[in-house]
C-alpha cells in the first residue's frame, strides 16, 4: 500500500506541475493577445493620423474632384 501512496504522490506532483505550467502558458497567451490588440490599435491610430494629414494637405483641385456636388448645376443657378 505504501507503493500505491508513493505513486499517488508522484501523480499529484506531476499534475500540479502541469497545472502550473498550463497556467503560465495561459497567462503568456493572454499577454501576447493583449500585445497584438495594442499593436493593431496603434496601427489604426497611425493610419487615421496619416489620413488626416493627407486630407489636410490636399489641393483645392483634389478636393473639388472628390466632391460629389455637381458644380455645373451650381454654376448655372448663380
């Protein structure tokens, strides 16, 4: 019976080590997911800033060409 208890003790230790390792891996996975989410958020922020900068530096001609208004109709009214 002492041999059986010794085997149970080994199994318990083995399971607790695996559980600890599992928790460490789970924690590391969560850290990596958070880092990836932060990285994507930063990329979106940088793209938005770049878009604003490009919009700010557009010429009048570019803005006019992108406009959905029909300037010929506006000219005819005036």
